[in-house]
């Protein structure tokens, strides 16, 4: 089997993960935060599949499928929350949701 | 015999428990009858014990009985043990006999009081405690009885608990007695260490092999207990204040029985005291000093009960004098006659107080001779016995004490002089009381407040015991006449062998002089208080000194109370508030600051939490990689 070395796959995965994490940390819109989360999950998925191929076993792929399912359900809940917020005419800004401040 | 002794000891305890547990189911007078009956049973049991003991040979008159082992610690084993011997039987008879008369008297005296049941429960408890003290078969049982009589005395002095004076007096008596209890307990510790036991036979057997230091310390400790309980110098100040209690209590506890426990203690532990002759001499000296000081103070008191209280101190001074010189039988004989005539005086005074609706100030009394002739005669008999006039009981018991002093060398002669002065003072203060209360014309106060005693249950229960005691005070002394007829000395011989034996001449000289001085005292009192012919000598500084009771209260206040309060306040201001309270406050402040600092970390922003998670994960990863 030919193609780039495994390191390159992992580098892309790490890049995707870091991009997502940065998005989660610095963006204020809940929609973009959810989107960045998806990018982080996909970075992780890429790493899982890479290792699955590298070792020639199926476990990693099974995990990747499970992560996708979880990501989908998480997006459902997250979007549901965003819709609820919009219905109440709240600002769509995660920094405004700070009622848990000590 | 042993069974009778146990019955004698435990019946009053049973009565106290029964009255307490029955509560409202027992009528008030019923409580009085239960208490009287129990003490009567005690007395009968004591008489039975005495009669049976009389059947033994004199050397074999000591029977111990142990119910069970009460305290065990290592080698030590203290049994619940009583000892029946001539001395304890003698005391059992006095305590239960006089106690019975006084409890009967209480039925009348306390009639109508709100808390009669409590009173009678305490009285029965007291009789039990006192019997425990005299019957105890080892020094520990004696100490238990010693503490219990102190407790009952405290409870009964403070019986009228709504009167602040009574509460203060009760506390004072308890604290003063606690000092004596403590020295006594220390003496017992020393004995346990040196002899390994507190049983009388073992301890007395080893008394002479103790080092002189130990013997002196033990005797001093016991003497401390004795002077506290018997209100002798220097722990005497509680007794006059104790007169705040009901009059029968004063008669029973503070005249007839408990205050004489110190004399009993010295006589009981005489081998220990004889091993420390200096301490024995000290107790005689203390007795002589107390009898003089108390006699002097009694001259200026105006409260009838306090005069009698001081005369009690004075008479116990005679007993200490006798016990300290080794004339044990004379001390015990005087203890017995004193119980008769002093209880009589207190109870007759109680009838006077009762008839005058609670007034105790002699200056408001007067002319009661014609209003209450029977009480007058009873009181007069008590007064004559107290003064030591023949043929009343005090004459037979007091004069041998003085004769014994005369037979004890130069030290005894000094004490003899003190005793003679005491005899004169006794005549003055006793008859001052008689003349002020009973002679002359009825005062305005008496005319207004006097009410005659009715001949119902109250009147009978007041007058019958007084009558019986009057007979005893008049003739009770005839059972012993020094050098000629001495059953009491012979009876006590196996327990306490006298150290001095006065000759017939010494007896005669002492008797004649004491009677003459007593008569002189009566004469002085008569001239000043009955016919008002002689001017009362006015010495302002002496008057003040005596009215302040030689400033003993002030001295103790200054030496013990004030420094203690000062120390407590200083510790409160300079230690407790800055250190104890301060440290707690600082600690609380610190915790609160820490909390408000930590609070700022919790922003409520999800992003910060995410950053914290990401950053810490990164750190963990880097560390992990670097370490590997």
C-alpha cells in the first residue's frame, strides 16, 4: 500500500483538532462553537482511522463510527438549545450565558 | 448484733428513698412520720446492738462485717464494711436517739412548709450519712460518711432556697468543709501509700512504725478535716452562717451530731494522733483558742440562734481540748451531754421563734417567762447544763475535761486557764440570752406578735421532744461521776485508752472553780441584763472587733477570695480574650478570605473552563512526553 507516511495523517489530525479547539475557545456564536466542536471530533476520528489502518485492525474504525453517532446526537441537542435561545430572543452569544459565575 | 447494726444504718436511707420516690402519693405529714419511724427503728436497732455488745467480754467488743468488696485497685481492697465496737455503738445511740427526737420535733416545726417532703427526705439522708460516718469499718467508709454529712448539711442549710442568705450560707459551709475533706483525703492517700490499707486495725497496728514526718502529716490532714467539720479555728466561720437553715436542722446537724464528728474522728483515730503528739497538742490548743474566741463573740450577738451557735463552737472547743490531751472518754461524755442540752436549747429557741412568727432578734424579745413557762423551764435547764451548774449534765462532763487539763503539765495548765475563762464567758453569754428573752416585761413586739402554741399535733410534736431532752439534759450527766463512777470511760476503754488521769484533788479544785466562775458569769449577766443595775462596759474597739467576729471573714475575703477573683479577671482580660477568642476570630477571617479569593476563579464562562481543561491537558501531555 502506497501513500504518505502515517505522520502526515496524524499532523493533519492534530491541525484539525487544534483549529477546532481554537474555534471553541475564541468564538462567541454558539453555532460556530458547535461547528468547531465537530472539527475537533473529526480530527480525532482521522487519528483513529489512521491508527486502524496502520495496525490493520478494525477497532479504531468502530470507534470512529461511534464518535460520529455521538457527534450527530450532540449537534441535535446543541441546535435544539440554540433554537430555544432564539425563541426567547436571547442574544446568541456564549459569553452571556454566565449565570453559574461564583 | 451485726444484723441490728446494718438495720440501724440502712433504715434511714430506705426512708429517704421511699419519701423521694413516693413523691406526691405520700402526704406531707406522712413524710414526717415515715422519717421519724425510720429513725426510731434505727434507735431501737442501736439499743439492741448495745445490749448485745454488753454481753461480750470487754476485750472482744469489736465486730466487723463486710457486705461486699466495694472498691478494688491492685493490692487494695475496700469493703462495704461496718465496725461495731464500743465507740461506734456509743455514737449510734447518740445520733439515732437525739436524731429521733429532733425529727419528731420537725413534724411540728416544719408543718405547713411548702416542701416538707423534701425536708424529711434530707433529714433521713442526714441520719443515714451520720450513721455511716460513725459505723464505717475503714477510713474510706468514714470519708464517705464524712462527705455525705457535708452534702446533707449543705442541702439543709440551703433548704429555704428562695432566701439568698441561706444559699450563700450553704455554699460557704460546703466550701469550708471541702477544704477539710481535701486535707483528710490527702492524709488517707498517704496512709494507703505507707501502710497499704485503710482498715482501722491494720492502720492502727502500723501507726507507731510510721516515720515521724508521715505520722505528723497524716495527723495534720485528719485534724484539718476535724476542724472544718467541727467549726474550730481556723475553719470556723461557716457555723454561725449555717443558722440560716431551719431550727431543727441547726439542732440536729449544727449542734448535736455533725459538728461533733471532728471529735469522734480524733477519738476514733487516736493511735494515729498519738504517733504525732505535737499534732495532738495542736488540736488541744486550737480547741482552747476556739472556745475563748467563740465565747467572746457570743457576748455581742443579737440573733438567738447565733448565740447558741457560738456556744456550740465553744463547747466543741472543750471537746477538742479534751481529745487533744488524750482524755478521750471525757470528750465523748461531753459530746453526749452537749448533744442533749444543745439540742434542747435550739429546740426551745425554735419554739420561741415559732411563737414570735419567725423573729430571731433577741433585742425584740423579752418577758416570755410568763407567756410560755414550760419553754422557759426547758430553756433554763439547757442553759444551766451549758453553764455547767450541778446537778445538770454539763457539770459532770465539763469539769473532768478541765481536771484533765490540770493534770497535763504546764501546757495543760495554760489550757486549763483558758477553759476557766471560757466557763465564765459561758455563764455570761448564756444568761444574757436567758434574761433578754425571758425576763423583764413583754416588749411591744412580743405583745403584738406572740401567739400561743395550740395543743394539736404541732404543739405536741414540738413540746414532747423538748420535754424528753430537758429530762436528759438535767439527769443525763449522772451516768458518770469522775473518779467514783465511770461507766463511760470503762466502756470506751478498749477503743480509746485515756492518756491522762486526774486526781481527786484536781477534780475537786476544777469543779469548784468552774462552778464559781460560771456563777460569777451568771451574776454579771444578771446585773447587766436582768436588773439593769450595772452599766454595760463600753469598749468601742472591742465591741467592733467582736461584732466583726475578729475579722475572720474579712481576712479570708482578703487572702483567698480577692486574689482569686483578681487572677480570674486578669486571665480573662489578658489571656482568654486576646489569645483564645482572638485566635478563633483570626482563623475564621483567614478561611473567609481564602474563599472569596477562590470564588473569582469560577467565572461561569464555559470558555474559561474549556481553556483550563485544554491547557492542563497540554501540560500533562508535555510532561508525559518529556518524562518518557
